[in-house]
């Protein structure tokens, strides 16, 4: 055990001397209250320590003790439905112990040591096992079957493995390692947060992560195992988009990291998620969710650890063969924590004061996402998707954090405050957003939804782009200068924007839309487009076409329940055709 003494305290940074024998990234206990910190730099016998708690009251000469182990998370049954802080302390257990106000230096194990779990063994005596092999299972809740795996870097012969009821620290069996030593096996394993968990190989992402959000699924899809960012100014709806993704994405588990965000937003998550019913399972959404809460009133330094804690937990579930989504809200607050620590370390600042290594640190986070073949003898596949919100000051996406993120991620959902102020949700700007997975996912959509899916989504983007160009002409010379075909184009673009892309997160029937219904909605809009063009080419008045009463029914199509839409949409299509026939007939009579 290495002991040193504090030489200097500068906010969350503590310089300690006499730490020559300690290692980089070791966890240390600082001062009389034994505050939790981590060594982030070593210079001779001096260690620079990032303290994850408030450092008020620490003084020169106070003792610093190294634990000799890096910052690690506990992985095992009991993770789900739990809420942790940035260094995986269980907030609920701490509240029961000391009340609502956290006490400094409080150390509470992440997983409940007293709770008993029923373990069902899948291997037996004398079997050879390797890293990632499934030893057995624990039914953690009604939704998730927790697979107990051989820890990475461990292999050998099972000497003992018993089905039964155990606490997470109890021995469930023993393994004989290749060197002849015996090791106890437990339901829990530990893993350092800054090291990505190993896998056999990475796979190309070829199937979409279905979110039920029409602008995302139809125009800018994300693949399972993909990366995305949601930048936008204050009030543009980043958190609401993140909540929607956490609620409705077709993944097995969600790890939601509230990194430096307002406490009321985490409160919304805590209130909403237990009450929401997961459409996949029919159970509470909370049963497949892990929450990491490091709100804006918590120590800055812990933000830096929170996203690593979250993604390590996500990797653990990915290794079981599950599809997991990590939602980080927001990486800007994490980058601000990096900037503060960099300033305290007196490092040479980069652009806007951020450290020069900002891009590489962001890349380390996002590159832990992916679809992989997991370790183990059954070659199971798991996927980890990473979605980060970015909060650029004043909505300026040219700032360093946004730009560094865009260099790494493959999907950009650019939120626009002008759309948000017009009550257009999700406020994803269709002109500057993009998805680099579109081409790769096109085969999946053609096979599973419709061969016409890619054609319709391409037409949507084309019409919206052309509308932007036509609006410039309208501003200059007025609507009368447009041809009837261009007038129809503007009308259809408005329908795509207001009737398809706009979605009400607080209306149950509209909060989530299946891919089949999304396709039917696009097909309905373009059926109107084709019929309207037929009418104006046959001599019908363009004003009369644009004012057809059927418009109202198209606008309300999104509120038709999933069980009734096929029948209802067929009726609307018939009504469009009939209305157009009447207009053409009237035009011929006038001639």
C-alpha cells in the first residue's frame, strides 16, 4: 500500500508527493475523509490526482493512500433498474444510509451484497472453459436473463460448479487454471472502466436500430452497433430526443448517462421510465435500463468518469449477446470537465481552451461501440450503439466538441432551434443532417419492409431539398411565378414536413410509429403527389387541387392507431383518386 502526502490542492486536482510506487490510473483515498480520486499523471514521486468529490477542507500534508487498483466497475446481477453516480456508487442505497444530501467520502458497494440470486449452472465438473464461456444464468427480472460468464483473460478446467441460491460474492464453483492454481468463481466480476472489454471480432453493422421516430428511421437511420450525435442549442429538444430513443429503440438494454445535465431532467427519467410500458416486453421500461446520474450540481471531475462507467456496463451486457444502446447526455459537459482538469494541470490549451487530446478521448469513447462476435464457445453476437448529445454554446456547431464528434460518428441529427420554436418535434434539420448508414441499410429495408422503401425515402429528401430552392424564388418574385408542378411540389413538401416528419412525443398514438406504418404514410403522401400532378396536367386548377378536403385526412393519418391504419389509408387513397377525378371532370366541362 503506497502512502503519500498532499502538496497542493487546486479545486478537483490534488498534487501528492511520495507516490513513486503507485501506478497511473490507480484509485486513491485522499485526506481524513478518504475522498475517492484517481491518479491521472505521474512525475517522479509526484502524482496528479483527479478527485471525484468536493475537495473543500483538504490541506497540505494530509495523507493520500493508493488502493493499488484502477477505477473499476462491479458487473453482475443487480445492475438493472439501478441508478448510479459517475463512479458507480448506488444513489438509492446511499440515500437510505445518509439521507438526500450525499456525504463526502461515503463508500458504498455498487451491487447489493445481501440480495440472494438463483443461479442455474450450464456447465459441469471437468469441462474445459475459456474467456466469455457462459457458466450459467440468473433470471435478473422478467425481461433480462443475466448470463454469468467466465471473466476475460481466464480459462481452465471446472473443478466445481453448483446450481443454487447465492449472494454475488459467494463462490458458485472453482476453476483450475493452466498453471495449476485454483480460483473461486462468483456471480460478479470487475473491470477497469478505461479499458475496452475484449471480443473475438468486429462485424459490419447491417441491420437498423429501429427507434419509432419517423425522421430518424426514414431519413437518417442508425445501425445496431452504430454511432450518432445529436447537437443542438438550448431548447431545441436534445433531451426529449434522447428520452424517446431510450424509450422506444428496439434494443435489449439501455444505459442512460446523465452527464452534467440539469437534475430535473434526470428526475423526469426517474419518474417516467418506471411508468412506461416497453412495447417489446409489455413490462416497465425501467426493467431494461441502467441509469448513470451525474447532474450539474455534482463534482465536475466525476463527469469525466461517468461515460466510461456507462459504456463499460454496456459492454458487459453486449458480451452476453444483447443489443445495447448507450445514451450520453451530454458529451459537452464531459468535455468541459476535461477542460477544467487540463487547465488545473497547466497543460497547453487547444482551441477554445479544450485540451489538445479532446478528439482522441472522444474517439476512445465512440470506438467502443460496434457489432461484435463475443468471446465464448457459442459465437454469440452482441451490439453496442453509442448516441451522444452535444450542447454547443449558442448553437454554434463549429465549436471544437461538435466538430471533433462529427469526425468520429456516422450519423448527424442536427437540431434546429427555429424548428423547435415552431413546435416542430423532433427538430431535426433535414437539410444538414445525414446518415452514412443509409446505403448499407438499404438492403435490409428492401427485404423486410418494402422494395420501394429506399425510393420513397429518397424522394422525401429530394422534395425537401427542392422546396428549399423554390422558397428562395418565392421570396424574390412571389408564389405566382411558380409553375403548377412546382406549386404541387411545395404542397407535398409541406405535407412531408408537417404530416410525416413532425411527431408528438406526448401523444401515445404518435410517440412511436412502426416501420410498416411509416412506409404507408410516405406511400400515402406520394400517392397524393402523383394524383395532384395528374390533375394539373389534365387542366385542373392548381388552387382547387391544393385545397382539396382530403388534405385534412392526410394530415390526421399519423393519429390513426397501428391496428387500423391499413384500412384507413386505403380509404384515403380512394378518396384522393375520386377527388382528383371530379376536378379533372370539372375542368373538362369548363373547356
